C-alpha cells in the first residue's frame, strides 16, 4: 500500500513538472530571430546554435552554471573578455550579448572543425 502511494505521488509530481520543463526548453520567436541574426553574422548554422543553447542552458538566458559559465550558451566571462567583450559579467545574461560572444566563440570551433557541426559542438563543450 505504501509503495503504491509513493508511485502515485511520483507520477503526479512528474506530470506536473513535464509541461514546465517542455516550455522552458522551447526557444521564443524573438530568441529564434536573435539566433538567426548571429548565425548569419558568424557563418554558423542556426541548428548548431540551437543545439548548443538547448544542451547548455535549455534556453534559459539567466542560467549561471559551474565554473562561472553564463547565459544561453554558457560562455565564461573570461572567454568573452578574451574575444573582446568589455561589459560586466552580468551583461552575459542578456540573450543578445550572450549570443554575440557565444556564437563568436562557437564560430572559431566551427572553423577549426572545418565545418563539421558535430566536431564543433564537442570542441565548444570542451573549451577548445
């Protein structure tokens, strides 16, 4: 009886969390537009940027991860500064700013991978 009750509670809890998780993982129309803009500016496929944003932050622009990785693409402040960013660390929580520097960094990985998106994704994730 206790086991059945525990399973029922777990099932109810899972059903309540699933829609919110699904919504959080879907990009908004404005985010899709920003991704398209940065993809075009940096010569990187939109699909690769979407994959990175999904894997790194589940499209949550204000996520701060381990080691100080920030925003949609989980770029580190020191990495962005190395690429030319001069704003405060908190600026990387803005989607447009995060994509500016994150996609620039991803473009380097994409070039290094000679246009192979899967290799670029791995390079990006390991901090090539």
